C-alpha cells in the first residue's frame, strides 16, 4: 500500500534456561538471520532492553545495533525501546551519535520510562522520578546532538558549558513509548514520534498531538506488532505456544501490565494468545489488517514483528520470516 512504511523485525535476544544455547552461537546465528532478513526484503530491525534477566534479555542494545549495522547495508536500526532513566543521557547521546555515523544515519533512538524496581535500584534511580528523568534525558540528548554547548540544569541532571562531539550528520529521531495515557501524551509533547505497542494508544496519541498543536508532518508512529503470521496461524501458535506463554508471563512478572503479583499469569498458551496482545493472521488477513491500519493512521512509518519468541528454534522463526517476506510484504508495497 505504501512505499513510505518500513516493515521490520523486533528482537529481545532472550535465551531461556530450558531452551538454552551457548550465547556466542546464539548471537552469531541471529546476526546472520538479520543479514538474511535484509536480503528477503525487511527494512528495519528494532532492539529492546532489560537488565539482570536469567534469560539474557538484551542489556546492551546499542552494542548489538552496531554489530547489525556492520552486517547490513540499508536496514534502518532502532531501539524499541531503551530505558533512558537508567542511563547517563550524555553517554547515550554519544553512543547513539557514533552509531548513526558508523551506519550512515540508519539509527533512531526509541526510549521509555521503564518499570522494574530491580533495575532502578541497581542503577541508583527512583521509580518516582521517572517522568523528570525521561523528559530531562530527552532534552539533554537533543542538546548534545546540536553541536552547541549543552548548558542544562534540571531536577535530575546538570550538564555544563560543553559541546558533545562528534555530532550525527543525520540526526536520529527520538521516539517515546508507553501504554499509559500520561506516557502517550508525553510522547506527543516531547518526542519526534510514538513507539506504539500492539496498536494500543493510537487514538490517544493523535488527540494528544492536536492538544499540543503539533502538525502530523512533525511526528510519526513506529508500531511493534504482536501478530503471529503464518499459513496456518492456529497451528503455528500451537507449535510455538510454550515460547509465547514464557514471553507473556515474564512481562507480567516484571510488572509490564500492572503491579507484579496483582496481574494474574496465564496458565496455558491458548490463554496467553486469546487474552494477550497476540493476534493470529494468515497472509490475506495480515494484508487486510495492516492496510487498514496504515490507511487509518497515516503517521505510521514502521511496523515490525517479533522475529523469534524466547527459546524458539532459529529455523522456526526463519519459516515465519520467509512467509511474511514472500506472501505479505510484496502486497503491502
């Protein structure tokens, strides 16, 4: 439907104990998978971040993005998302600028406020400070990339009369994610675009843009899609159900969908699929749903899909990837 929309893959690089591979092989295989995906026609690759996870959930997405950048030629890279309140924003700005320069401007910085108490404790931050940490962090990153002295004083950070170099030649977009109304409204107010999870909050974001009088031309939506796309999606869901159940329940345990302990875990894969963010689509349904989504929300600039569910064998993800590349993507362009 639209040449302006990129279609990509989403990775968390989780390697759970019950399906564990040696991590060096695990990373090498997935870097090759991403290089192959570019040749199949995927336009983008998005990486997410968490820390202190038994399954190795990506703690260093910018390092991984640099490795992907070296293996690919045109693929757009981004984070969906980095936990900016845990970081020194000057260091994030430096690393992101370097990544942009080494990939020829193929990087966008997606951030969010985070929610895991353990991460905030270890990095010496308070959960209650998240709104000021993220808003000040975004402002500092922007000033760092400007080439002018930063000169910032806020509640959480102070950066003096210094210039951060080198600055990116193609300034990355700063995208902000969130599912709660205040987070979505913040994205409209302070970011260049909205990282949307599974289509949640799109209307809230559009209304928020109007409230802050930001023209649509100055914003975009990058959408992480949780659809499982296969020739027989129900059979596919049965086949990889345990991996889907693991993904859902880990997010619930961490508090992604409400306070840990108050949000019940899913007891079966079928429950997770029926009541989670997942949808089951074959190619015809994927084309219909995605075309409607892009028509209804012209600000969408990228839609990306989970490449591998935690612990899922590589060839299993490859089959879905090839199906999407052959049966879905050509009909969306």
